[in-house]
C-alpha cells in the first residue's frame, strides 16, 4: 500500500516542522511531498504535486486558507483538505465547509487526533474535532437562529444587505460610517465566502435569500 501523500500549508515553519516529525514517526506512513508558507504556494504545489491531503491553515499571507481551499478543490476535487487552525468561530468553520474542506481541527488537538484526521480525510471521509462537530450539530439541529449565509460575519451581512439594495461602495461607506478601504475589504470577503465572481452574482444570491427587500433601482 502506497503511503498517503500530504502537503503542509502553514506560514509558521516551526509548526510545519512539528507536523513533519509527527507524520514521519507514524508506522502506517504518510509522505510529506511538499510544504507551503502561504496560500498561493499551497494552490500551486497542490496543482503540481497532486497530494492526497492538504493540511491547511486559515490565516496565511497572499491568499488565505479559505480561498486556497476553494481553488484547490475546484481544480482537483479528489484532493482532501483538512483545515488545522486556531480559529473555531462559526464564520471560519462554515466558510471552510463551503469552500470544500473535508475536515476541520483545532491546533490544540492531540497528536493522535491529528494523525487520525489526516488519514480519514485521505480516505474520503469528513471529520471534525469534537468542539467543531458540536457547532455543526447545533446548526443543523436548529439550535441556532436560521439566518442567510451563516458563514458571513454580522458586519459582512450588513454590507451584503446594502449591496443587494443596489448601493455602491461609496453609499455603503456613508451608511455604515466606515472607511472606503474597510468597505472594499468587506465586499471582497463577501464575494469570497459566497463564491461569486462579481457584484452582480452577489446581488442575485442575496436577493434569492430574501435580502435587499428595501432595494432601490441599480
């Protein structure tokens, strides 16, 4: 049986080194075929090396882990992405799921759990750490108030509501009393999380979900 081929994507070299040592010490074997220090490298190396699993951090330079995951899965759906991060907020969890991640673990997980998750994702399973699984269960069992696009933050949802109303960035800046750069960043995050290419697609998605009811003509 060939060893599982793994690509590590994390901007902290010490953490990557620790993961490499952990996997190298396992008797059932996992071959580290590459390491990426930012999201752009992760996408490029995944395309070139075609690993079985990418272990992906979320907060990385150039391209964050959510965007990198989305691009990798779109280009190579057979590659399993396991998110291994410090972030356990609902926004990050559901954004990663929407991007196509098969697993989500916190960096505080014990070594055996990390190894087990990597092999599970490599086998095509979906796996989540206990705290993350509880959040997912709560969401789908209706214990959370149903809101459109739960992967968005409250502020991003406000921005999307105004975009759905046909407001320009300048309008949104004045309405929410934010800087133009902050509004641009929020709009960009919304597009990424909704997996849309432009404003028109975002408006369609938002209006289909019932947002923009107070819209004015575009």
